C-alpha cells in the first residue's frame, strides 16, 4: 500500500496527536503492538470489527514510511 493517507489521520486534539485509523481512537501504535505481540490480522479484526484489512495494511505502510524517513535523516 503506497498511499496510507486515506486511512491514517493525525489530529492534535485526539490521542495527543498520535496517528489514528480513520479518525477513530485506535492508533497505529495500538495495531502495531497487537501484531508485535503475535496477534494475526484476523484476530485483530475479530476484536475490532470496525477495522478493515486495509486499515491494518495502512498501519504497516505508515510504520515503514516513518522508519524510512528516520533512516534518511541519520
């Protein structure tokens, strides 16, 4: 997924400005944490039925892009 901007929103008045999924209170960090803990995409979708597979892919794309940007500045 190249354009995650349709899925990831940043609002300074929501969750202290952390990147969230489609304006919801679920952050990219939350989703990445579940994935890192070993939860499958299917498990996350079961626990958060308002999310889509594309939302989770957007979180991964956002994290990859953030890491790339950090790597370029070092």
